[in-house]
C-alpha cells in the first residue's frame, strides 16, 4: 500500500476541504488556501485524471464541512466560514451522468 501523486493538481489550493465520491467522480467543496476560505467546488474524474472547476459555487464559504451523497444530491453540513462555525446545510443537485458506448452489443439493446 503506497501513496502516489496524481499527474494533475486541483484547480485551487485547499485545506480542510470536503470531498464526496458520487457516480465515479469525486466532488471537492470549499476549503482554505491559507489566506481565504473557498465557496467554490471542483470535481475530479479518475478516468481522465482531471480536475474541473464547477460553474456553481456554494452559498457560503466553508472549511472543515462534512458532506454526503444521497439520492442524486450532495449535502454539505456545517464547517467554518473564516469568522464563525456554521450550523447551516447546503444541497448540490447533481446532473445525471451520461454513459455512452460504441459497443454494438450495448447499442443494439432496447
């Protein structure tokens, strides 16, 4: 068992970020870059080893939050906004993942 650095880096430096795995991707919410708390979110796709900054930011800046995926949505609980601890919760509705195939076996099934 060993750790290996990924060939790409996140879009933003983040400590205390919240990571949630869902449908083969890893969503990273908030965190702090050493100066400011983030409200931004990015997603890591292990199949391509790429990070993408999502166009939608959270309502609040959060570091040290807790997150869970449930029924197509990601819930982000608590954390700290750089001033105070938060008791609020945010919900991120995920777009459905579209899987396409060029395999004739898959394409021919009704």
